[in-house]
C-alpha cells in the first residue's frame, strides 16, 4: 500500500493566523471566547475549549469583561457595531482574504453597482460579506443560478474565498452578457486554488482519496466533491477513527488531502492509521520516491532538510501578491512572509529578485508552506534585551497599546507584554485608563514567557525604585539655604505643595509673602514654576519646607524711615479684626486702623470691605506685631470743636423734625448728628404722654441745651425758649390769692383746674366745700369757680387751691361788715362784741 500526500494540504494562512491569535490571546488574558467556532474543525474547537476558550453564539451572550475573538470567517458589520457599543474588548482574527471580499463588496455598492456574491447563502462568511453591501445584491452558488439573474446596468462579482475558481470564471462569462459594465473582485484564496489543484492532480493517480476536515467546513466539503468526481472511492472524514469500517487492499494507492481548517496532527493520525501493524510506504505528490512511515513526520515538518526553527537564512523574493511575499530559500517549497512586514499592503520596500535575510519559523498549512519572518530577527534581539532586563533589573521602554480586563497591553518594540492594572501607576495617581493608551513608559520586567515571547511588566515598581533612588540622591545633595526651582502641584488654604522632581516640598502660606496672605491662591497657580529657598530638611522622613518670601528682602526693615508719624499713606483693606482693620500699605508692610481711629464719632458705622482703597495718617509703628498704626479721622477736622463754636449751649437753632419717638423728637438742624428734644424738655408743665401733635417734616425752633462729645449727644429744648413759670410761682400765684379757675378734670379725690402760663392746680375734696360732698355731684369739667391759693411749691411743681377757704373768707367779710353797722362801740356786752369773740374763736380753732 502506498500513501500519497497532496502537495498543498492543511492549514492555510488565514486559519493559521486565527489559531495563533487564539493561542496568544488566551495565554495573556482570561475570559476569552470566540464569536462562533474559530474555524470549522470540531477537534480544534474542542482543544481550545479544554484550555478555557469558550464559544459564544452572539454578542448578547458575551460578558463585558470578556475578550472576544472574531473567527476567520468574519462577522457582519452590525456585529462589529454591536461589540463596539457594548465596549467589549475585541481581537479580529478575520482572514485577510475575507476582509478583502467584505471591502470590495462595500466599495462596489457605494459606487452604484449591483453586487452578485458567489457563495453559500447561509455560510457565515457570505453573511458577513453581504452586510457591507449598501445597495442591491444577489447570492448565487452555481453557473445555472447566474443565468436566472436579471439584466444589470452595472454589476460586480465577488466570491466567497473558498469557492471554485473555474466556476467563478464561468459565472463571469454569464454576467458579461447581462450587463453593460461588469467588475470582478478575485477574492478566492490562492491557498484554496492550490489546494484544489493539488487534490485534483492526486485524485487522478490513486485508487482512493481521503479528504480530512470538519463536516461543517465549506472548503473541505468542496475538496470532497471535486475529488469524488474524479475518484469514486473518496472518503470525507474528520478523524482517523472514521476509517475503521472502510476496506482497503494491500495493493491500493491512497491519496490524502485536507481542508484549510485541518491541523497537521490530524493528517499525521490518518497516515499513522494506515501504518498500524504493517510496513507502509508514504510518497508525496511531487516524487515517486517511497519513504517509510516513520519518516513522514520529518517530511511534514522539515520537508527536505529544512533549517532549525529560529535560524536565520538568506532568500530571494520570488513573488509579491495581495497579502504575502514568497521567498525562495533554496528548498522544495517557497517561504511565506506577511506583506505587513515590508511596509503594508501598498508599496513595500522590496521587489522581486531582492536578496533578504529572514528567520525560519516552521511549517504551516499542513506542511505545505514554510513560515518566514523578517521582523522575527529584530524580535529575537528585542527578546534578548527583555531577558537581560529581567536579569539586571534595568527598565525597558514599553508603549501601551490597549486596556483589557485587569490590566493593559503593551509592546517593547515587537515583544508583547502585560501590565496589571495596579502596576500602571501609583494608586493615588490612577487616571482614566484611556489616558495611558499610546504613551511610552518605562517598566520593570517581572516575569517572561519564553514560549509566548511575552513578559509581565510593572511601571509602578519601576517608578517606586526610580523615585527612591532619586530621593536619596536629592537629600544627599541638598542643603538648607539652597535655591530650588519647582512646580506648584496643589494649592490649599494653608499653603501649597511643590514638586522638585523626585521630591515634593511644602510652602506654608506664611512663607509666601511678607504681608498677610489670606489665601495662597491669590499668589500661586497650579503648574506655575517658582524659585524658592530651602528652609528646613527632614532627611529621616524625607520632608522639605521651602519659602518664597525669603527670596526677597524683608520690607519691614525700612518701615521706621519710610513711615514716620504724620505721614499720609494709602492702603488696601485686607481683612477686619475685632478691634480694627488691616491694610496692605505695600507687599510685606501692613497697616492697622484701630476702631477709634476710623471716625471722630465713636458710634459711627464706618463700612470698609476687603479691597477698598483708603487714605490715612501714620500715628505710630508697632514693631512687635509688625503693623503701622494709621488714623483715618485725623485727615478731617474734629466736628465737635466746630459744632461748639457754631452752636454754643443756649443758642437757638432752627430745624426739621426728623423722627418722632416714644421718648422725644429728633431734629435735623444741619449738623453731622441730629439733636434730641426729650419729652421733659417740651413743656414746663406736665410731661406730654402723647406727641401726636408733632409730625415728621415740621419746622421747629429749639434751644441748644448741651453738647456731649464723650457720649456723642446733642440735647435740645423746646420749653427753654420761654422762662420757667415755676421759678416765678410765688409772684404769679402767691398764698392767699383768690383766683377764678376753670375745671379741667373731676375725680373722687378732687378737681384739677387750669392756671395762668399753662400751669395746673389741684383742689382736694376736703377743700371743695365747708360741708362734706362728692365732687362729681357738684362740679363738672369746664365749670368756672373761685378758689384761694393755699400752697405753691416750686420744687414739687404743684399749686393747691381751696374753695372752702374762699367761702369762709367771704362769710367772715360779710359778718364784719354787719357788725360794723350794728355795733356803736360803747358797751363791751353788745351783740357785735359777742359775735366778734365767737368769730375769733372759730378762726383760732381752724388754725
């Protein structure tokens, strides 16, 4: 039995790339999943599942903390948008050939073409392609279906990457007859073409064909169909176990091929199956030389004495296509290098025929391709630098490329690294994760993964070690009195923190300026650079205190000379104290205005606000408290002196009633203070209870009674405009004088009467009549009566009168006149004499 392996079989470039991305991503991240099977091979999917890589059916099933890998078949445009909106970390493993098909379909539709897609209607690759089409599209799978399409003005043909090239050509001819303008995009993978051609060639020469690959793989199924049309004994299997029921003859020649998603170990298992229990020969499709089964692994991995992995070889550029560059390194198969290593998909920095130096990285595509890399040479150098950094502890420069669950991705040139989230910065300095992306930072290498060619890094540890080193160097070299240039970091109400590179220092607000610093923000701004003086150094606790005002001479040293007594000065109000106001006369020189120096009026409400500009006179210097004492009132004359000269006591003034109060009248007579007429100074008689007769705004004359600067009072009088009637009461109402008076009030105790000069008198009830009476029954208000003054007290300001005395006086007068007429004076026992004696006795009894 002879075994022949097709020249091109197994993993293609796109599948190899997708599988590698899953391996790399799962090696550095947790919670990794693929959106659908990464490739259509159950065995590969199962293998990744065992490593913790799950399969999700849709974006809705994906945890936001997961990393999702888009499979080689690609996804729809809507799926990309959905993943982006959810903020899910994504690794795109879409095959470059599939990407080209998606891009071409979208560009054709935007240019106004009706797009025809040659492929399987329900295949995920086709679903992804049509999602990028913005206009009309049709999906066909054969030449026959193409003939049923309508006519077009402009038509474009795009193919699923695993379709048959010959069928694509036939469909092209059909469409040419159906449209005026036809454009085609050759999106069928070159590896697919080679794999199909090699399978056809081999099927023609063997008795039986074995096609290895997933039953759900489109390209494997197509290989099975193509081979079955040529070789009736063609079998589609996924694993060697499926061959158990198939009978083969010892003389059979057997051909083996595999789909693009079939790994090399499955191909190897099939080869080994045919070799169980017997000596087998294996031929490759390019040679009739037979080889032993045990040599097949060598053929598959090394193919004619391939160099060791990682070795550097020279080769010649043989071909440059859409995404790859083929290089002839002198072996059976040309090596493949991604075009991105030479500048991208457009212009590259090499041409066919150039000799280049590359690194051999192994076989791919089921042993059909040699994988080369030019960048790997540089990467190897970078890797050695990483290992050296791990050994020496020296940092490496890493560029942060992304933010993932629990940390950040980065690159040291082409070497990948992972920085845990708590190692990107100090905890109290953590910024928005997006702010670190794109930055180049120095990190310490913590651990390397030689197999994955990646390492674990820490920026925080490097920062901490670097800071410790710089701090030590700083404190070893600094001295008190040194001048430092620093940057203001933060401004607080009690001072500011400054940064001097490796060390932070504190600038207390009392050391910012020589004057009163109410808040440091008035003098400092964050980010501002300043020269400061080192005041104190605490090396043990690594603390530093600095001063800004010490960079200038103390202006207080010249105060005595610059601010002599009686000097007129100007200043700005800074703040108010309990006993006055603080002024800034100049930076570093403060003035103080005591409360009593604000105005000649002690109770004056002088309003000064911060930032007010004032002018005053220097009255002294308080060196102990570093204050220049300033008087504002001395700039003006003392109004009390002027007032006494202008309105001496006893002078009469004219004014306007400003307000009427319970205790008197305030009168504005044109001076800085209003005068007060108290109730007791309104009338010489009774103090009025009601001042309703007086109105605000009325003109009034008054006499200045007293000017009291100490108590800040001006007393005026209204009654003093006339003589005091009580001083003349003895002359005005002498004792015994009979007067006619009008009753103004009647009570049970007596009656009140009106007297001359607005005075009032009182007649007690006992003096109202010779007989006992009730006053209300005999007297009424307004009634005029005659009475005799029996008491006038100037001190008590009272006048007592008597009606009874007046009555008695009248009776006595009448009796005397009667007796005078009746008595001739000759007899001592006359009736007149008797009455006279009786009358005298009566008067003596009254006294």
